[in-house]
């Protein structure tokens, strides 16, 4: 997808916050595959799920961070939803849509809606194709300032940021149950973006009747749970939708209580008392990781500590505008830099054995990630040979955010590069300064950052980061390879899923071969849950399908 103005904010989120997450997971925690829910699900009870901050919004217009999107995930539905597959990836499957199809080049899509889908009380009316037209036009209206509008940017009538001042010309209700979506360019991954809350349907006429402010506090969707009360700054309460249209996927618990508890130490006290059913263990504050891992309740199985894969990669960027790093002539140096990074030693030494070793650039949880492979895995001997062939030594600058964790990583990388004759000077900057300097792309050579997916698509890891039109602000590498661009565009226009993923994988191999980045690790989330509530499963986007949990 085209990169919106300010897309660097995605990079800010990763580099600014997720290192702490990477440091938070102890190596002895279980992995997601170890999680099991024995017994037979039964209805009733309350699920207590803490929020680490007050969500700015829980409605499709502006649900934008983890807490707000977690709540919206239970209330709203769109044409598609994300369903975990056997390999751990998230695949878009029909939700309110009964089926979809596209023309040969994936520029015109037809969605056929299910009959009998209804909005929650007090609206109660049936969802039609017109409902999606209205909702999407409202979201993309620049007057409404949706933060997430870029998700809908491929649709005809929108600008590069996703706004459509005159309305989305590419969205039409052909009849009551048929929606046609016309895109500005081929994009066969379109269904993979439509599980995002911003693409959900909601009753525009009802919102106008009660006013946007009232709707924000008690929004109406079509999902299995509905808002009972939002006591701002204190909690959000959801209750089971008694009229839910999809009986087979109705929720088990009667209510979901989401207390807003920012301090980790307070969450820990509430978790120990049994007032909440899970918490995210972080690197700072209480509890410490070893406290959790050695707690008798974890050892006895009353609580479960689990690692969950995330759609997030940390990497070293190599600025292709740098005369010392960019271009074909400097490929041997970029290869040597890659070969001399020992990802396993870095993870074990600087990150407590927490994240997963990268298999490529695209993390687990993304369809097609199993086709990834590192072009230059750790091989000090090959790095030394390359440096000998290219003159024997080099001097470069490395930039990172001022932070003790990033400093540890920097020192380990510096030592590894020094062994093969690459002298690296370490430079740390406050985050705002670093972002500004990276987006200018003039003086930087090596730098550390990361990428957190907007939605589970391999396209989201390749197009915004490495396409020549967006690589300057996406990955901040200014990577430019016409063959890579051609492969991406061919993949986007390929409707056969298997062939499309192979084309994306070919593009990924090409960019890794050109070496504008060095993949360091894939992030993993760490949660501790009690076993009063079963089937607390976190998908790679960090979301819980709360209609699937049940109380023993």
C-alpha cells in the first residue's frame, strides 16, 4: 500500500516501545504452541482483561493502538476476519461477506454479503451493502480525521493518504447484498486488510441521530459483544450480544470487564488476587520476569506463562544513499556486515534469549513467511574473506536510540563487526532527533529500527518498506531496485494465492540479497494467564477472540 504522510509513526511505535517487550520474555516461558484448553466450553461468567491505558477510541474511525483495537475487535465486524491457521499464520476469511471474487488483475472486487446480519441493540436493523458504502465514506472524509484511513488508500477516489474528499468513487452497492470495490491499482491482498476495525460496518444514521460524541462512548457494531458502559479512566464493560446473528460463533462468557490499569505493579497485585485473568509481563516495573517464572502458581500450572509470536521484525538499516554503503560497488561490504552478525548470540546475550531468530525478513504469523530465508546467515569466515577481497577494513557510523537496551545491542554488533575489520562508531540520539535524521536520509549509514505490521500481509512488510516510492520513509534505507518493484507489482496483480506468495517470496529474497537491511530478530509477546479462564489465545496481532474464551 502507498505510504501515507507520517507513516514513520509505525517505525516510532516499534523502536520506541517494543525493545522493552523483547527484553521482557524469559527463555523458560512456554511457547504459544504449548497452550492448551482442556475440557468442554460452557457459557456464563466474566472475563477480566486489563487495559494498560485509556483507549483514545474504540470505534472504527480511530481505533488505532492495541487497547482500542482489542476492544473494537469484540464489537465490530467487517467483510473479513482473521482466522489462525495450522501454521500459526492469520488468513482473512469471510465474515459479514459470504464470498468475494475479483477480476483478472485484482482491481475490481465483488463482495456478496450474508443475509440476516444485524446491528446490535438499539439499532437492530439488517446490514446491507449500502452500510459499508456509508461507513467507508465517513471514515475517508478528511473532515473526520481518521488516523487509520490509510488502510483504505487502495480504493479509487482516495488520495495517497487514504482521504477521499469527494467520496470513494470505487465503492458501490450494486444491490442490497452486493458490494463492488474498485481499486486504483492491482492489489490481490485486499481481503487481508479488510479485517482491520477501520473497514468494519457500523450504523451511520444512528450515529448522526445520537451525535458522534455519544457514539464514541457507546458505539454499535454487529459483533458478539456490545458496550454496556465506558467509565472513562476506570473501565470498559462489554456484555454478550443477545441478538447476535452468528449463533455458531456466539460468545461463552456473559460479560467482559476491562479495567484500565496502567501501572504494571498494580496489574500484578490484581492478577495475584484473581481480579484480572491475564497480564503482559514487561521488562520494567513489577513483576520481574524471574519473579513470574519462579512463582509456585506457574510451576504448579495454576498460571501459565506463554510466548506469543508477533508480526514485528527488528533490523539494521543500511542507508543506500551513503557513498560508503550504497550501490553495487559496496555490495561486498553490505554482505560482510550481514555475515558478521550472530543473531543467536545477540538474542541470547543482549535479549535474554527472548525473541525468535529471523528466518528472513517476514515474521511468523504472516501467510508466506514459511518461504523466507536469510541471504547471508552468520558466517564470520565468509565475512573476513569478503573484507580481504575489498581492501581489508572499513569505517562506518551506527545510530541508535538512547536507551540501555539498545546500547547493549550496539556494543555486541560493534564487537562482531570489529572481528572482520569493520570499525563502527556508535552514536546514540534521543528518539525524536533520531527519527528526524533518519527521514532526512543524508548522513546516516547503519541504524537499528523495526517494523510492526498494520495487518497480516507479506505486502505490508515489502511494499511500504522497500518499494522505490516509499523506501525512504518506510525502511529509511532508500532502497531502489526496478526488478524488485516489478515483482511486487506482479504479485499484487496475481489472484492465485499460491503463486502470489511465491512472487512475494522471490521479491523478499531479492531485497535480502541486495542487503539494504540485516534482520536481527522477530519479536514475541509474553503474557501470564490464570487457568480460571480457558482458551486465552493471543493471535500474532496481539488480539484475543474473546468470544472463544470460557470460565471453568
